[in-house]
């Protein structure tokens, strides 16, 4: 299976070329990413100053969970006032780049991860809540712990698509991440269940350290009372739950875990569509083979003219 990149490859390619010492040129490109995210890379003032802006549907949700602090931490002095129509912007001066190539490559990589860094805010906040709740829970037995410690933190809802959302909830012993996803077709639901079962079986067979994965069509208990949660009962909406245990919640593993889990929805639906395309290709190939066999098996009933040695013609079989 293909593992999708976390960074925007087009932004990375454009900046790599510009940072390589090539002569400055005017840039005005709009780049689309997964989940309706849009980037704008331009040189509005001068060719040597590149502005990169991002527009995210759920930016207000992300700001509520600390996105501005995370983005300011990552981009620091590069941050400027947001470009009109966009949520966040940075400006890079080509005349003031790091002298070291590795530092320039790291800057390119970090800018191309702008979407990932913005979406990381609620997950980082959930990690911090987990550390706090874990410390508080260590002061009590399981029966004596206050209700707030036992129940965990609030559910963080990120409505990153028109009808879909990510829900993150921290507890003293885990962090639960729930994806709501829409299945437009019955075949998508079937493929989705097969993929999720593979996640479950892989954890059971060989990867015991992987997060627990659950799939259901009705909202999990963690989402009871959360505004906007759908329970259609038709199977159109599915809920995929990841349970991150303490071994996944260490500060050392946090960046990789956040990067991996962010791309799950795109990874999930990409492989559903890729599987359907592969099956259709095999069906067309098999149909072509069957038609060829039928053509070969067709009886040759047409009368054919043949010639004798003297040049006279006659019909075969007469």
C-alpha cells in the first residue's frame, strides 16, 4: 500500500528550485491539497520575496485549539499578516536564506508541511492534556480519582471537510481519535470494512504495538452529546476510532504519530478508490480474454471459394 506524503510536494518543488540559487522570477501559483486546503505561492512585492499562504476550511476550529501558537513556533520571524482570502501567510526573503544547504532544505521541508503543522495543534493540545491527567490520576486510586480525571478532557472537534470531522479526546491513560467519514456508495462501505479489518488483523498477528482500531456506523460513546454528530442509521456515515496508548504518547514519538494519523482519511479513501480501479481493470482484461475465446470458438459457416489448378473456381463443401 502507498503511504501518502505529509508535505505538499508542489510547494516543496517550487521552493527547492528557488532556493537553489536560480535567478529570481515572478511567481503566482495556486496549489490545491487534500481536504479542500488551498495554498497560494506568489511574489507580490519583489521577485526576491516569496509569500506562501494557506486557506483551511476548519481554521477557526484549529485556532481554538492553539494553531496560531504552533504556527508562530514553527515559522517565527517569517510570519506576516494573512493575505486577503487566506488564513495564514509567511514571507521568505531569497536574499536572506541560510548559508548551509541542509538548513535551506529543512526550511523548504518545514514550509511544505504548513498544513500538517496547522492540523497538529489539537493533537498537541490533547497530548498535553493527557500528560496533565496522567499526573493527576497518579495521585489517586481508580475509585478515588475525581470525575474530571476519570472522564478525561473535552472532545475537540475539527470540521475539516463539509460533512466530515476529526474528534480528539484525551484521557489519563489514552488519547482517542475518531474520524467520521461519508460513504457515498455501498461498494465503498464494503471496501472500507475490509480495510479496517486488515488493520485489526495486522495488529493481532504481528504489530501488537499498533494503536487499536475500531469501526462502527453509529457514533461511539465518546461522541455522545457532541454537537453535529450524525447518526443516520443508513450506514452512509462511518466512524473509525484510533486508541493511542501511553507507548504512542511519548514526546519522542509525538511528531511521527501526529503526522501519520492526520493522513488517515486521505489514505483510507485513496486506497478504496485504487482498489475499485484495480478491480475494474481486471474485469475489463478478463472480459477481453473471454471475447477472444468466443471469437475463436465461433464455427466457420461461411462458404469459401477455392481454385483448381486450371484456374476454375468452386465453393468449398459443394
